[in-house]
């Protein structure tokens, strides 16, 4: 396989939500994005996705920042906070114009009007409000009128992916009933605004990618290269998350190199030795190991469109 081309224009990012401290699953995602940026001699940005104001935990953002610093993960430039960028999301809505429409449907109503049997299918929006609100209904959210076409991208791990968003997801929300901005809009606006060329994140977000490409297309924004790494699961096979009781890996007094960084590298199949004298030495080894993974396997490869 040809050696993956390194580029000085690479810009990656890690974008946690400050709803609690980082756990092992989030550390794995952070490590993968950090190593990919370093292996490409690129920039690595830190963005706090703090738009879900009801779930934000006071002090969690600073705890995340401190944990990354303790791990020796240094970002480029200033930290971006989505809560300070809401004017950009408003501008994107205005640009979408007639592609938006108000929706009065609740989640229960959407589930009750499912298009076909099956739990996943019940979440497909059936287009109830697409051509106007029913009499007496009050708008709760803003939805995107999705074109009936298939979006394709090449994931650097799992290869070619396709999805017809209109048929498999339906018109999706860009501004929620509670007035908060939807993740799909914010991430697209911020990735473009920050010049993100490569997105490295957990595989649980791969299903969002076609929706984001749909928005990028409608807004005339570039599409980055994508790599979705496997997610860490608990003993029950559930994705490790705050909702499933994941504990913080950084307890302040633990040996973060041996109790967090080395296990995270092992999960990414980098097979580190246990003989590092300090964190800097670990990152030197890990960056070279990631480069070798890029060079010597057909699993991690550049986007076919790069």
C-alpha cells in the first residue's frame, strides 16, 4: 500500500461536552484524534460543545481541560466554546432559508406515526409538518427539508458508506423545541469555521455523518475526511458513557500514564510497552506507532476524495 501522504494543512479537533469528567471512552477518542493530527504534523484544536445547557455540569469544562493537560495533550490556539458562537448558527439558519420549516411534533407523536415496524424505524420523521402545521398546532422546533438523494463518504476505517437521509432519517431538527441548537447544525458550522480537514471520533457518531454532509452541501461548506474509531463498552456491551455510569479516568492522584494512557493506547491496538519513564516519552512512542499504523495497514487510509 502507498504511504499515506502527510500534509501541513491538516487540522483536527477534539470536541467534548462538559456534562461531566472525561472517562476512558472519551480519552480513547481524544487520543485517536490527537495522534492522527500529530502523525500528520497538523494542528489539533479543542472545542467545548456546551450547547446542551440543561446537561452541562458546573466546572466540568475546566476538569476536562485539566485532565487533557495532565495527559500531556496540548492543543493549538484558544479553546472554542460553542455557547459563544450562537450568532454563527443563526446565520446558518438564515442561509438555509426555504429549506427550513417549523414542526409541532413531539417525540411520542413521531414514534406513534412510525413508517414501518421496528424501534429504529419508529424514529424516522414521517414529514407530518413538512407542508404546514395542522390547525391549532404550535411550532416546537425547526426542521431541515432534506433532499431525496444518497450521500456517500469514505470512512478511513470502515470504507465506503452511503445513506439516503430523507428515507432513513427523515427531515431532522436544527433548532430544538427547548430553543437549543441541534448538534448536527453546530458541528457543521464549527468544523467549517475552524477549517477542520479531518474528523476523528467515536463510531457511535458515524450515523450522523450523512446528515452533516447534507448540511455541508446545502450551506456550500467543505466536507472533511472522516475516521470513526471503535467505542469502549462496559461489561454489558453498552457504549461507555456518563449515562451508563462511566467513571472519570482522572482522579487527580492516580498514575495517569499507566492507568489511563497506556490502556487507551492498547484499546487502539498500538500495543505499548510498560517501560515509559514519563508522559513525553509515551507520546513520542505513540505518535510513531500511529504513523506506522497509517503506513503499514489498509485499515487506516486517507479519504478516497482527498
